[in-house]
C-alpha cells in the first residue's frame, strides 16, 4: 500500500501535531480564558468518548500526525485520563504524547499518567504567591499546583515546563521570582503572551506584557539570557523561543504569539472536546468530526475531512490588524 501524502496546507506548512481537548470543564476560572461564573459546559453526551478519540488518532497518524497533546478545559477533571493516554501510546506511529494541565489534580495523577506512557507535561502557573495566583485564576489552589509540579518531577517527567500567561499590570511582579524558580527547580518557565481568547472579551493589545520586556527584566535583574538553539538542545520545535541564563542554569521560553507571530511555521491541528476539528486557534470554521464518527463514516471519509480542513487553513491569525475578529469559542472551549 502506498504511504499517505502528508498534511500540507496551501502555504506549504506540514502538520504533524494534534491537540486533543478532552473536556471544556475546569476547576478554576482564569480570567483570560473563562467567565467568572455561570459557565455553560457541554453535556457529557457531547464529548468524544475515549474510543472516538482513539479512532480519530488512528486515522490521523497515517497522514503524518505523530505528536499529540491532551488539553482542555482542565484535562485532569476527565475521569481516568491515564486510560486514554495508555490507548494512544499503543498506536503505532505516535512518537510523543504531552499534557497541558493547571496542575491542581496533578499530584494524585502524575504516577498513573507516567506509567501510562505520558512523558511531557506543561503545568500552567501564572504567579508564585497564593495571593497573586488568585488574581489570575479567581480560585484557590496555588499550593496544589506546586505539589503537582513536585510530584511530576518525582515520578520522572523531564522536562516539566511551566506556562505563565504574561499580562501587563499583573505579571510584572512575577518575572524575577519565575527566573529564580527556573534556576532553583530545573523547571523550564515559558511566558505566553496574553491572547484574545478570553470569554469576557476584555483582551486589548495594551494588556499584553511582551516577551522582549520580560527578557530585559530578567537580564537586568538576574543575569543576561542567551538564546538556545532548539536543535542543539535536542528540542521538539514548536512556537517557543528558548533562552538560558548566561551561567547555563535556568531555562526560560517565550511564546510570543502577539509580538512575534509564528503562524508561518504552525504545524498544529486541533480537535475540540465535542469533536470539532479546527485548523487554527483563531479559526471561525470547524469540521464536524463527531458527526462522522457517530454516523459510522469510513476512515476514507474522515481522512478527506481532515485534509479538507488543513487545505483551508488561513495564512495567519491577523491579531495585529483591524481585520481581526475574536473567535466565538473562548480558549477553554477550544482547547489551548
Ligand atoms: N486547563 C489546562 C491549563 O490551564 O493548563 C489546559 C487548558 S488551557 C486553555 C491551555 C493553556 O492555554 C494554558 O497554559 C493557559 O494558560 C493558556 N491560555 C488560556 N487562555 C489564554 C489566553 N487568553 N492567552 C494566552 N494563553 C492562554
Ligand atoms: Fe481552566 Fe486552563 Fe482555562 Fe485556566 S486556562 S480556566 S486552568 S482551562
């Protein structure tokens, strides 16, 4: 049998990376993602089952998808997530499975996830005191996240990365503590510029704390940062630009989606918890994969749907233009 043609869009971008949202539910309410109260969550019957997710991945892998990341909502609120990891880890051709979590339930689940075959973990943590944590998350839980990070390191996740959304007016006090945190714990801290995906529609460009400002602060307050070549570091590519402090201790990454958009090297596709395929975080169009999965569509039909979604991918997100329109789905409902 001939190998499938890879997933290349009309701009020549090759897609090998699938982000799978397993739920839209979450145990906290980060202001840049969810509304504070009265969230309308999907009904359980709307969520793709583990069997349906596995089937979708089995169809996508021959097209060149070899890197998976589980996300949400908060993926660790989905019962028995480690069982999904174990199913996905046995699919021939899947090289890498990662998880993005807020870390609150991580201490309890880290070992099961590691045993199931998960190797890469990103914990989202925007601040390093309980008080400032709550300004981002509108809920308690800071100590649980710290315990979760320690547990992840203990059971063997390496590297553990921490994602911190950088917001002007809130994140400035956290920059230097995060620099020391990276140096002391071996965790790689990655600052993500605040993007217009909040349910409250309150994003403004002026609220983004830019990567270059953080680099300047860390370099002036701790010591100069030098860029790390991803290839030299044996990295896995992706949108982050990585730095290390001059003495070689402490890695800091930046996902500068606003100040340095990386759309032209985007290799990602996504599937939402309710089974809609999206070719971009900021897309306004979706492909109903759940409908196909539940109508006993053939693998060929699902393959055609994936190809057609990739083929229609737009050049970039256009956030920095007057043309930009925020998508209807906020981040928790897309899967970050
Ligand atoms: N609940 C998990 C978590 O927080 O890690 C996984 C889902 S969350 C939507 C995935 C990532 O998206 C997190 O690192 C979160 O900080 C980030 N995120 C959410 N809303 C964002 C926004 N408006 N701008 C930038 N990053 C955002
Ligand atoms: Fe929940 Fe993650 Fe959204 Fe925060 S960013 S509200 S933890 S889904």
